[in-house]
C-alpha cells in the first residue's frame, strides 16, 4: 500500500526531460498506487505546482529550460517543505553536497535501480508524517509479520507461512529486530549495530550477518528481496510490518 498523507495517496511529481526515463518512473510509482504527475521541464513543474499540492518531487537536474538546483533553491526560499529527491548523472561528491545544501532531501545518481528510488521515496514520506502511535511496536506483541514470514519475538525464531521454523542466532535476531522496528527506513551499519557504533562503518562482519539473514529469509518465495542494499547508505527492510 502507498504511504498516506492526510488519508490520501501521496502525490508525487516526476520531473525528467527524457520521456523514456520519466514514463518508466511514473509507471512504477503508479503501480504502487501513488498519485503521480509527470513533468518534462521546469515550466511544466511550476505549472503542476500551481495546480497540485505535492508531497514529493523527483527532480532531474539537467532540464531543457534550466537547472533543477536553482528551482530547489527557489522553493526553499519560498518556504516550501515539499520533499525533493534530486536525480542526476552528476555523481561527484561536490554535486551531491551542493544539492543537499540547496535543500534537497536526497540525491540519487543515474543510472539507478527503480526499486532503490522507490525505497528512498517511502523513506522520505515516512519522515514527513507525524509519528503514528498505531505504527509503534507494541511491547506486549508476541509476533511480527512481514512478507511471507512471522518472527516469534519471544522464542526468537522465524515461522514460515507453512509453519516451518527457522532458528536465528542471537546476532541475527538482534539485526532483524532493528529492521522490523523501522521498516522501509534505510539503516546504516551504525544504526543496525549501535553498540559497535565507533567501528561499524568499517566493520564488514555486519555485511556478512546481513547476508546470512537474507539467505534465511530467501528460503520462502517472496523473501528474496525483503532486505535491500542502498548504495553508500546501508540496508532497508522493504516491507510493512504488523505486530500481534
């Protein structure tokens, strides 16, 4: 289900002058039931903003009638708090820093996997919403359900849809617990293993633990892509989670 903004589907504006790329992104987001408005230029984006209130803009930087960086600066100067993901073939650290300093919430370098863009969109929209108490983990809950799995929070084991049990090591259980507490949010190594924060950025054993956990989740159809890698940022559990 799409993220909801004030009980309606989030409205996204996708700005790219390449019709093939734009249509591909629009179709994927519409499949996720977002309300999507396409635009091929800064002028079309400004026209769309005059008609539609937007929750998030996917903004290509190189447009035929101007630079997306300037528009981002203008929107922030006007007090707009719309979430902005800049998309560009400019992959240097300087371009990324400049985009973020001018008010972008995220920066994605082309080429990118459409699924990665979707995860980043979900992440930003969730940050924009007021914390919902119903989404918080119930401390009395016994199980957490996500994808084709249920996690037994007391006996620390995975339960498949067919009732099969998969045991978890203590490290795997702690790791999965962090993911289910913040689903659809990109978590860095430091966030996944806070007790090792000082060295986590360079600790490749965390990647190995994630890999082992992925292998166990992949034992059921639909579990193969539950944990995704976001380049340069960390990992994300790409699934809603419910507690019982």
